[in-house]
C-alpha cells in the first residue's frame, strides 16, 4: 500500500485530489480508445474535446479534496454518505460551469468520489479490496437529498434491466477488482508498455460491463458489439500485439459507425488507475 506523503487530513486530502484529477486526465489522453475522446479526437461525440475533458478534470480537484477532508478517518454512516452526496452534486455543478453545461464526468464523480472517500476513511492506508469494500458500504447507504429524476444512465438500466453505476459501486466495483486491475497487472508482466496495459484494462472492463452510455446511444446491438470487440482484442493478444491492434481498430470503427461511446467503461478505467496508484508504489507520485 502506498502511504500518503503526509498522513493527515490536509496533506492527504490534497494528495488524493491531485491523484484523482491526474487519473481523469490520464484516461482522457489514453489512445486509441474506441468511440471515446482521446488524443486523436472526439470519438463518437460532437460536444466533447480533449481540452474540455481536461478542463473538467481540473474543475473537480476541489471536490475530491473536500470529499477526502470530510471523510478522513470517519466511519461509514448515513451522515457521511449524505455529506458525500452533497459534495458530489456541488462538484457536478462546478463541472457543468467549467464545461458550459456539457456532462463530461458525472459518472466519474460518483466512482472516483466514493474511492477517494474510502481511501481517506482509512487514513490512506488500506489494500485495494478494503478500499472497494468501504466504498460499497458508502454506496449502499441512503442519501435522502439525492435527485429523484432519472438520468440517461438510470433510464437505460430500467429499460434494459441491467445493473448500472450505482450497482457497480454497491457490489464493490467488481469490474475493477476482478477484471481491470488483474488485466492491467498481467499486461505489464507480459512486457506491455503502460499505455498498452491500460488499454487492455479498458478492454477487460468492456468485455462484461452493461455500459449504459452505449445502451443509451446504440441499444443492445451496440452493447454486444462493444463486448465482442473488446474480447477479440484480448483474445488476439492484447494491444501490444499486431493482431490486437487490428482488432482494436475494428472495434473503434464499429463504435463510431454505431455512434456508441463506452463512457461507463472509461469512468471505471479512471477509477482503476486511481486504485492502482493507491496500491502500486512505483506508479505513485
């Protein structure tokens, strides 16, 4: 476990916030991602750019810092859950102000916000399994002030009867713990460079996730194309292999043709990178 530079609420919260922001930026810049904004362009989006994604990420640093400060060495209870919910909604407003009303990181605020809080609750000293278990406890608690209106993601979960971001967190982020982190570490061990390993981790998430962003844009056809295409990349040897790169290019073309963007998977990749930095010393700043 990577210990924080200063084990106190102020220094630890600042470090956690910077790290969470960096993970959002690292995810946005990672290329080539199928259908997603990256260093090549806007993917399947007409209202997003890399510059906008980075501006959004920086706007969330104060939110992550406030979440960490409020959560430092506190137990999981309803009072903390409601504080986290309020801070997350305030962060969403700051994000929307920074982006001119474009939803860039709503899902990431939920996932990364819970993980930032969970790390802070341990005082910065917990293994990955303990962090996600704490995050799950928080996600399972009620927040009476949460908006009752359905987001696009919630509408998709109800229409297609699939789990969404809420269930992912309540179950302890299984797509991170069981798929993304193991794939990230496996690809590194096989000699992939960091970008290739991170793309493989994204593929691992996409093989299984019921990505509500894809469902909202392209329905079940898009979801199946995402899952099959990501599986093909990994079965071909991952992004480090020529065959894997070809499969990734084919998946990218398919996602663009369907106007599908796996934003839910991207949010979980950013969360994966954050959890990895909490538990992998050589990557920690």
